């Protein structure tokens, strides 16, 4: 249990820091627009034409930070670096627009709130010391270092840390508890789904080995009996022919049932071939033309492949029963470190009903693997179901459970 708790705490801190960095980016964009306005409306004039250049460079810097976050760059090093650079920018902007008396120094406290959200209390105290040096330097440049205003401003900086950091720490702990509960729920759902698949595999194997073998023996015996009775008794011949037809239909039904329970092609040749076989059966059942696109030559791991296959099964069950579609399209691709499957039809749409058991099961399957499901539908405009699952580090091998002659 300790490993799970440690993982949850680490994940909670990382997600908290990432959200705080995104918030800091948005606050900077607001500040970049507001700071020049405050500077020019204040009583102290802007002292240098470099002020506009500094504002423009702040915009470029914030753009680079947002690009780094979008590219997956995160961590305490980034948070510490951006906090220090923010302090440096505020120092120069305050210096060029009134010094210690500049209205821009009020942004120091807002910046410290952002720092407390991004960093633990000890690094936050270090950044607070940097802001204290910033204010001291501004006061010294203005010859106001001996006044009572400077100590008060420095106290405000550290009081911000003292009051905000415990709140952030408590919020992060609560977030970790919620994350732990969510992770436990996801793992439980994953186990339940895997247990269900194991049961499907067991049932399919038993049907194949026992029911399938018995049916084939019966079919073989009926065909032999047909040869023995011909042409002695027309009535017996007709009855044997009828029994042969019934047995052959039962064999076909059993094959279809086994394909639904556990498709052999999924285990033997992978997801793409299993989907092709599924779509062939759907074309035969509905007569709807279905196109299939594969955007990758790689094969998903077994659990990802199984989840996406079940999504396709349920989607085409809905198309067959409710959509009244004239055509459908399926696309499988490798996307963003995982696998995506999109199924579109031109039917009547879901009519606002997106809470059915089948749709919930689809969503639960992909979310149990850390993926997500999106449903886009409007009345009379068809439906698009897009599933994405991450690539798993290790897949579990699956048994063979198909019926073959």
C-alpha cells in the first residue's frame, strides 16, 4: 500500500504544480496587459523607453513557458526558474516606473501567491527572500532604505507565504486523497473487467471444446446417416436433411457467439484483423457499407486491443439496432502515446440518450486503462464515437477460444 500512496502523493504534487504553472501563465498574460496601463496611469512617470521593450520581452518569455508546458516540460526546476525570472521582471518594471513607490510592486504579493502554489514552503521562503532583496534594492536606489515602508512591504511578502503555503499544502493533501480514491476505483474496475474477460475466455473455451466438438460429431453422423438412408426412405431422407440444416445453423450461431466472446483473430493476428472480421460480419448482417482505415502498422498490446475491440462491438450493436445508418467508417491509429479508434455513422444520432448501459460500458473500459471516450452526436446528423487508450507497459497474453472446423 505504501507504493500506491507514494505514487499518489507524487502524482498529486505533479498535477498541482502543473495546474499552478498554467495559472501562472494566464496571470502573466493578464499582467502583461495591465502593467503598462497601471504604469502610465500612476503618478510616477515611466523613466525609460526600455519599459516597452521589457514588456514585449515578458510576452515572449511567457510564450516560451507556455510552449514548454504544452510540450510536457514540468517539474520543480521549471517552477523555481520561472519564479526567479518573474521576480527579475517585476524588479526592472518597478525600477523603470517609479521605483519602490511604483504601483507595480503590488504585483509582488500576487506573484508570491503563485509561487506558494507551485513550490513547497522552503523554496517559497527562498523566493520570498529574493523578493525582499528586490524591494530593498528598489528602496536603496530611491534613497528610501531607512524608511518604515520597506520593512512593512517585506513583512507582507513573508506573511503571504506563511498564510498561503499551509492552505496549499492542505489542498494538495485533499487532492491526493481524492486521487487515491479515483486510482483505487479505476484499479478495481480494471480487475472486474479483466475477470469478466477471463470468464468469457473460459466459457468460449468450454463451448469450443465440448459444445463445438459434440456439434461437429453430430453433423458428421447426420451426413453419414444421410448416405445410409438414401434412397430407401424419402421421409427419413427429408428429416435427416432438416436435422443437418438445423445443426449447420447451430454451428454458425456458435461460431458467431464465440467470435463475440473471444475473437480468435484478436489473439492470433491482432486488432486490425479482428476489426476487419467484425466489420465483415456487420456488413453481412446489416448490408451497410463500412469502410476501414488503419493509420499504423504497429499492433496495440493485448489489453488496449481488447478494450478497443469491445468498443467497436458495442458501437456496431448500437448502429445495427438504433442508428438506421446508410454507411459507417472505422479508423484505427496510433496517436499521442496510445491508440485511437473512431467509429462514425450517418444515422439518426443518439437523440440525447448518452447514458445507456452500452455507452457506459464503453467508457468504463477505456477509462479503466487510463484512456477516454468522446461521443459526438446530434439528431439526424449521425454519431461519432472516439476512444483513446494509452499504450500499456506490458500486456497479458490471452488464450485461444475460437471455433474452427
